[in-house]
């Protein structure tokens, strides 16, 4: 069964209250990401203290931890009752219906190697749906944020690409850092490549989804992704007019498709049939 995260109609008063909350949450998400960005900038030039997590390719640094602490501190100050799920420190309980999902430094390997494709990404989740998100790219000095009430960016007017045929599409495919899943990710990429114009991969899901929300990529596809890798970009891309799907493959894997609605619709049967 396809899960298509589109919104059902609701009453006017409920919709207004939801929009007011979404607007407020978007501002908080963007400011929380800014707190993480400042922490990363302060960490530049200091010892990175690089270590590994689930695999030798899964890096974490002192900057990741500093950014996460800064984001959590800001969220606790602004919305003390909300729950938080953070990549490095895990679950922080709350009593409100809102849960924040944090990737304090998405693209850590790029950061360690001096590449600019890394981001600070924050999303708010309600009823298991990402209602708003914000992504900041410190090396580029830009940002994007959006939710149910709209989308904003540091430059231009964000929006997904124009409708196009799949063989004209430029896509990204997320590659797992886990050894047991990495081959499957490359197999999915190999199956999709003959159907599209080409692919690009930055090494940061948030940066790829930033590109989807600004029309520089037509779609992003990944398997079995973690909430902090997909949540902020999911909310932003949807606010930019994208279609966001979570679907099971024939092999029982969870696949995520985000992008230009016409391209996502054409990718759907190819991804569903992936048997890796």
C-alpha cells in the first residue's frame, strides 16, 4: 500500500489553528537550525574529535555534538513540553503532541573532508507526520524552511521542478552507510539509471532534498532511512509542491520517494518492484 502524505480537508477553525501552529513551528525550526549552525561555525578550527558509529563510514565529530546540544537547548527554551528525537542523543521525552526530529550535521563525512555539502536539519512531527522543517547549509550561507502554511528561502522562490518525462529527470538515490545495506542501495541506483537522464548525490540527504525543493533535482529516492535524515527535507519538499511517498518494495523494504509529482509517479512502479 502506498502512503501518500497529502492532507484531508478539515473545518475552517481547525485549519486556522493548525496553520497558526505550523507557522510558529516553522519559525522555531529555522531558529533552532540557526543555533546548530552557529555551534558548527564555532567548532571550525578546533579539534574535530572524529569517531565512528554504526560503520567505519558513519562518522561523528565534536561539531555534531555541539550543534545538537545547541539545538536542543533552543528547543527546550522555546517549547519545553515537546519531545525530541536527536541523531546523536536519541529520545528526549515530552508531554505535548509535537516531536522535534534533529540532524545536527547531515553530511559529516563531507564536513570532515572539507567539502561544502553538509547541513543542519530540523523538523517538527505531529501524529507521525512531518508538519514543518528547516534546512541550513552553513558552507553556502543559505537556508530553506516550510510547512503547511508555505515555504521560504534565503534566495529566490522555492519550488519543485516543472513536470517532465522520467528520461529527462535528474534524480538522487540515497546510499546506506551500513555494509549490509550498501549493496542494495547501489542495486536500486543501477535499476533506476537506465530510466532517467542521470543522477547526482551529495552525501547528505538534507542537501539532496534541499535541491529537490528548489528544483535543482527532480526526485530523491532512498531505502530504510532514519527519521532525522528524511523528516526536515520531506516537510520542505512537500511545502515546495513535491509529492512525498513511503512505499513497501516487493522485498519488504521501506522506500521513500520525494520530488516533482510527475517524476515521482513515474518512479513509483520501478521502486516498488525493487527486490533487493
